């Protein structure tokens, strides 16, 4: 069991504390950002890197993949396109809280401008590619985020 306590001064929903409950003594106040900072890659309060896109269609319009919330000063990034989903914990190589969500069959460089990047890819013309799903994820260099110096976006498929 758990109990949520909300403050009337909050404008957005937020979890501000946690206790195991069950009649246990109040553990007192604690700075949650200090205890979860390493889980979030060290940038507590930062808006996470985000990947979104249109669905590719055979013979249709171009396929757009948009990466947003790129930290200021990030020098480069890539989008991985894969034929299979993945679930690889990147904390093993120095990026706690980051997961690799797609196989990296093809990696395309990003041109970053004003905290965003766009990939405009031609849609396939071959009807044999209908129904093929690609799994995609953006990775961006952020030297301050963690020991690896990389942050990862959500994954999208199309």
C-alpha cells in the first residue's frame, strides 16, 4: 500500500515523497533529487530527450523523425534505425537510467540546431517493404549527464 499526499500549492501532479507505509515510522524529510539524481543521469529537472515521427508509407510522403529537448551545447547525436527492438541497460557502460531500445542496424547523424534535429527520410517505393517495422531511438552527446556522456530518447517504431 502507499499513500499520496498532494499540496494545494502545486500546479502539476508530482510525487514529492515516499514511505513504505504499513504503520512504519515517518522517515523524516529527504531531498529526493539527491537520491534519484544518478538514476536520471545527473540532470534532475531536465526535460528528457524526445523522439517523435510520422509513420512511413510505401510510396507515400517522406518519413520525418524529430528529436527535441536536446541539451544546449550538445555537439552531436545519432538516430539508430533497427529491425528489432532492444532492451539493453546502458548503466552497464556508464549511463544509468538510459536504455537502448532498438537494434542499431543503421545509425544516421543528426544536425542539431536550437535544441532540436530533424531527419527527413524518403519513404520506400518497393511494395515488398509494406509492413516492415523499424525501431528507432536517438542518442545525443551530453558530457554532463553521466560517465558515458550520452543520453537516450524514448523509442518509436514505424
